[in-house]
C-alpha cells in the first residue's frame, strides 16, 4: 500500500505509468501539490503536467500551485528549461548544478515540506505567485533571472507539443 502523501512536488513530471491514472483519486484532498514545468520541454511537454493537474481536480485550489519555469539566456551557463533541467548530471543540459536546482527543485521541495510539517514557509511552494515563490535569483551582473510564472489555469497554457503516446 502506498502511504498517503502530505505533499507532492512534481518537477517536470514524466510519462505516466508509475502511478496509473485510476489511482490518483486515492490522493487525499488535504494533500498539498505543486507542479512545475519548463517552457522548452519538447520531450514530455506541459501536457502531462496539465493532465495530472486535471486528475486532481478535487484537491482545493488553495492546496495546489502550477508553475512555469522560464528559460533565461542572459548569462552562463544558459538556464534552459527543457525536460532535463531538474537533473544535476548535465545530461541534456549545459550545467550540472545551477540556479534552477536551488530556486526550483530545492526551494519548492523544502518549502512544501516545511509547510506541511512545520506550518511555515508555505509561500515558497504554495504562494500563488508570491515574490518568495517566483524569485529565481540574479545573474552575476545583477540582472534578475527570469522568474517562475504562476499559472492560474493550466488548461489555458500553450504546450510545445502534444505527446499523447506517453499517456
């Protein structure tokens, strides 16, 4: 039996099959959920994340957030928000560890855990577009890195592709 999660942080959720669609209704409505996708993912695209979002329709809006991670080409290394940006191996990416690892994967995960277990730092994972949630740091010349974009209605997002064979 899968334990009931307190929080789910899905960064670039991949093809389905790990958890069959029919089991998503077993996630409690009290579960806090944040989903983040990259603007240049042309492998899995945002369509899988949007479909996941729609499967958890019964979780109240105040318990879930959907974020778009924007690519930023201002400095080096380039911050390309493709499907591989969450990994830290450099596979499919120019850098191993960078701002996306801290301000997306780490910040959202730690914020979610602190929120559900300690009752603080909720604005970092579930901020509905708060400054704490969308802030991505600065380049070495002081220019802000493109912030995360909070998406109120994921169904309204344009996707870079439709890869329904992975559903």
